[in-house]
């Protein structure tokens, strides 16, 4: 017999095909089990729930003085080794929607909620966007429990604190706030939690849904929330006093506060010699400058300031562009759009076609365009350098592409003065960004001497005795040497 409460629950879940009801007569009483079949471990359901209940009921029926077959008996004696709790019937709908198995016993007012959730989970592997030469190669996956365990294994003490929220009226997505209790500023933790609790949206599908809610300036094109797919990176940021936000169904973990210098750093830097890490960071800075400023500067020099170009270089450019029908501005825009189209195509084609299409397309179209006299070799080279240089800082690709387009327009309209004015404006704007109390351009603006040890130039870890001053923390001391005691 199916209980009325169970029928009502099934209707509330729209009588979905994977909502299953099992009826059992045991110990002289009727039991109803309702669950979402596609989200539980069916083998464990039989071996861990049904069989023990039937055995217990059989034993009770043979003992004339046996205790009544009740919810408490099941909770204390039959299902005590499982993750199970007693709930009211009013809570049943939420528990069922959270993929729990619900056990209704005839004549009882309470219900047992049993957690045997099982669904396909990808094993931790090296993220494709964060490959390393040395260091840990595991990455976050789409299961929040696995991601929390990857963080837990890096902190054996009781200092790692995790708070859970559920966001999304329809999705009820699990969101976890992680921080080190004796390091992170409590004000920062409360501020992050308050912003997340205020979110009233129908569903959260990915962690990037939360980014806009965490940003102070929601319309800004600049990244204001850190992100990573690697547990070692997130763990190191927690040790600096940041707060991490983990979201179920996504391998991307968010961190706040975020400062710009974080994207100049890479996990390889901390598994290499400090001198080499500093050298690589300088290369990344140069890559950023090439990616953003070279196309706009090239246009401004060709249109307005050719007199300051060295004569040999000017002659070379003139010979290469003399027959080009397009103006320098239109030529650069045309080449840029061409490369961007090839990039978008390569992303969306199957992997075995994407690389071939992008390489062959760039070679054929570039070479054909030059031979046809539509574009010039210097223009192709300038855009190619700019596009390749973008990937020295892969986490800033979106912002760099937008900035490059803006500086191309400034260089074409106002010349080198427009480029210089644009640089000044961007730096001034970045200086105005306050990200959870952290200066966006720290430790250079404002200048924080102790934080410069892990800026563009990286010092040895033995010299980084204090946590970053740009991030408010309760405990500033990171390293204690014998001479400090």
C-alpha cells in the first residue's frame, strides 16, 4: 500500500519517471521507500537498506517479547552505520529533492532520510588550463564533496573552516565558503557570506554565476574575483588570508579578495628557482604590453608619427604596404577580425579538427591575403605577435582582448597621444578599484615593501616571513625562524 504522503511527494516531483516508490511489509508493518532512482547507488540500496530491514523485521517477528518495529529501532539498530537522520514530514520534499532516500513507516509521524547519493564523478586530474612541469597534478572536479576533500587533505589541523549554503530556487546548488579560521579576517568572511545569502536567483549552474554578485563594480570589464582549478593554488591563497568559494557541479573555485598581480603568478613559479620565476614574470609583463599596446602603437606610428620611426624600418614598412588598398587602421582591424574568427572556429570544432583548421586557416588565409595585396606582412606579424602574447597571462585573455581593441581605436583616432592617454586612464581606473578592502594594484600602488617579495620579482620563501599586508588578516606572521623565538 502506498501512503498518501508518498503519493503527494511523487506528484510534487511531477511524477517524474525516475521517482520510484518501493513498498515493503516487514515486522507486521508497512514501509514505503521513495527515492530518485537516477541519483542513488541501487546496489547499496538493496544490500544496505532493504536487506537489513527485512532481516531485522524477521528477527523481531520471531521474538514474542521483541521491541516494537519503530523508526527509532531502524535508526539505532539497522541503519546506524549509514548517513541517516530523522526528519519531519514537512521537510520530506526538500530532502527528496536533495536526492535522499526517504523511509516512511506506517503509523509514524517522523521520516528517515538516508543519504546514498551516487552519480558519475570525474576523477581528479591535471586541469587542461593549468598544466605544470613540477608540483601536484590533481585538479578540482564537478563534485563539491570531492573538492572539499582535496582541500581538507592539505590542512590536517582544525583551522580549515567550511560553511555551506544553498543558492537557487530551482537548482538548490550547494555552495561552500572555505577559509582558515585563525588567519582570515572575520569581517571579510561575513561580507562574502552576506553577499551570497542575498542572492535570489532561479538557478546556479557554474561558479561564474556568482562572480557578478561578488564584484564591487559589477559593470567593470576587469576581473575582480580570482579563480583556479588547482587545490594547491587555492590552499596557498587560503594561507594568505583569502576566502574560497566552492560551487557544486563545477571545477572552478573562486577566491577573494583578488589583486592583479595574482594573474602574473603561476604555480610553476613556486616549484622553480626564485630567479627563474622572476625572469618568467618579467616575460609575462612584456607579453601583456605586446598584446595590449603593439597594434595600437603600430597604427599610430604609421598614420601620424612616421617621422620618429627609424629610416630603415620605415623603408621596409613602406615597401611592404605600398600596394595595400586598405588604410593602416582598416588593415589591422581586418586582420584582427580574421584571426578572431579562426580562434572561435577552432574552439568549437572537434579537437582533431580544431588545431588543423586554425593552423591551416591562418597560414593559407594569411599567405593568400598577402599575395593578393589585401594585407601586408608587417600587419600580419603585428597581430600575430599580439595574439600569441595574450597567452602569457591566460587568465586575463578576455580583458586583454577588449583592451587591445580599445587601444587600436585610440591609436587610429588620436595617434600615440591617444595610446598614452589610454594607458594613464586604465592605470588610474585600476587604482580606484577596491576589492574587499584590497588595493587592486598592490603591492605597487600603493607601494607595500614587504609584499614586493612576491610581486614581479620573487624572493626565496625563507624571506617571506609575513603574509601579504595588502590583504587584511588576523595573523600576519607566516614563518618563524629559530632566531625569532
